[in-house]
C-alpha cells in the first residue's frame, strides 16, 4: 500500500513539474510576442530596456497567482525595468505603474 501511494505522489509531482514547464514555455512565447509589439522602454520610468528581453521586463499588473485566468491577457502586462519591477513587487510601484494597476482593475471590475 505504501509503495502505491508513494508512486502516485511521485507521478503527481512529475505531472506538476510538467505543467509548470509548459506554463513557463507558454509565458515565454507570450512575452516574446509582446516584446515584438511594444517599444523597449520601461513604461514606468522610460529607461531603455535593451535589445534582449528578460523575464523581469514583464510585470503582471494583477498577479497571475491570484488571477491565473489573466496570465495571458496582454493588457495585464506592464513592460518595466528591473528597478521599477522591484518597487512594484515591494509594494511601492512607480506612479505610472500604480496608475496602470488601478486602471486595469477598474476596467476589469477587480476593485
Ligand atoms: Zn523603470
């Protein structure tokens, strides 16, 4: 009995890892599409973001952990530099970032 339950747990873990990998891959595809559509500047402070996109350039205005259904909504993505992303994560977003969050929540009735 113990062996069976261990095996199932392991299978579940493996399935979760696979799901996580797929989500990460899909997010990368989604991000690279946005990278091709927008100017490579921080939408909060205006600093250039460089030639190559980094994962931290893409901020989910409303967290994908709380709103998984909005993980792939282009309007939920805010392009930003590492500094501005850090400020948002710390709970002190730059004014333009905060404005974008409020606007997104208002439009989508999340307030
Ligand atoms: Zn910035």
